[in-house]
């Protein structure tokens, strides 16, 4: 499977696009991505596990989330954030909430895994007025399964985004090397829209 990497909006980000379609995968970068010479070697060697880990856990609202039931039925934006207090984490969630109607219009599910205690996640949800699924992962169980925990040997989870198309295929992945390395909401929505228009739904 061909994988292309590129920086996103001036950040030192790596976004791997695996657009699914009915025939051969289209690995052409989206217009918002600009190829970067310093990531060419990574694109030649990087690999993504074809089958994503799944989980069945409760959200802080008591709703049971079975990822295996979501994947393959609707587009899914699975997001990992390290804390409930960091301003980068809170701003990212606030931006998602401000555009949640666009996710709803594409029947896309937003699921956020937070490496913090349930009570703190609930407090953050209420303070920010978040209306999507929030999973508390204080022991980093889910983050470890998804290989986004302790990447820097600091005992912390890295910010990470996984976008799945409606057939359950991994459309894009970004695991932050730096705290600021995060895709914009517009980029996530674009990947979902492209997967739908290409026939992935």
C-alpha cells in the first residue's frame, strides 16, 4: 500500500492518507497537503497496521461504545488527547464542538479518548459544552493498545488522530511528534468528505 506523508498548514505534522475506493487505492495527496522533501524517507518506509485495535468501553455519560460496531457503518474520527487541563487539548476539542454540525451532516461519529480521570473529563465536558463521546482512559489502556502512549518515554499519551471512512478503512492518521502537531478540523472534515465522495460509503 502506498503511503504519502506531508506537513499540514505549516506545522511539522505527518498525515498519512489511505483513501479507500472500490478499486485500487488512490494515494494522491489532497489539495491541502504539500509534499515535503524532509518526509520523503518516512513515506517510503512507514506502515500502518491494516486492522485497527477495537474496544468496548463506557463513555463518561455511561454509554457503551463498541468501536467494532461503528467501524464499517459510519465515518469515525477517533481522537486521543493527553489531558483535561492543557490549553492545546481544550482548544482542539472546542474547535471540534464548534463544527460538530458538519460531522453530523456526514453522519460521522466523533470519539475522544482522554488520558485523565472520569470526574475531570466530566468537568471539562460541562465547562466546554462538549456534545460528542468522551472516554476517560486514566490508566492509558486504550492509548497503549493504539500505540500512542509513552512514545517519548515520559509516561504520557501523545495527541493522535485517526480518521476512518464509512467502510472501516483507515483514511488518515496523525500521531503528534510535538504537542502542537494536530490536524485542523477542516482537514479532518475534508478527509471524511473525500472518502464519502470517492465511494467509500
